[in-house]
C-alpha cells in the first residue's frame, strides 16, 4: 500500500511540475516566443540573451544591460523597499 501511495504522490508532483508554464526549459526554435518575451531559444533550451530585451526587467545595481541602452523612465522598483536609494540590491528597471 505504501508503494502505491508513493507512486501516486510522485505522479501528481511530476504532472504539476510538467504543466507549470514557468518551469518550461525546453523550447521550439521554430516558434517565436516559445520561451516568453525575456528569454531566447538556443538548442531547444530557454536561455538569457546577451542583453535584456525591451519590456523586460534589468538589474539596477550593476551596469544597465538593456539592448536599447536605456530604461523606461520611472520604471524602477525594488522588492525590498529599504534598498531604494541605498544599496539598490533588490531593485530592477524595465528596459525601453
């Protein structure tokens, strides 16, 4: 009985991970946007591009890596409000 319960739990867990859209790491190179708007498809894998595309978040703490070279004015946000204007460690901006 324990084996059947374990198999059932593992099956449900595997199905939930497989169906989770954010967990998708395999992509179709012939389908544009199969990784979403902020990742690119390389060798059937979703990877971070060399620069951050328009509309995607970029790290504020380090040099801006936006493909356009600029961020949307007023788009900076911090997941930890205490970082605003101090360390900028948890802050991001949206690339223009």
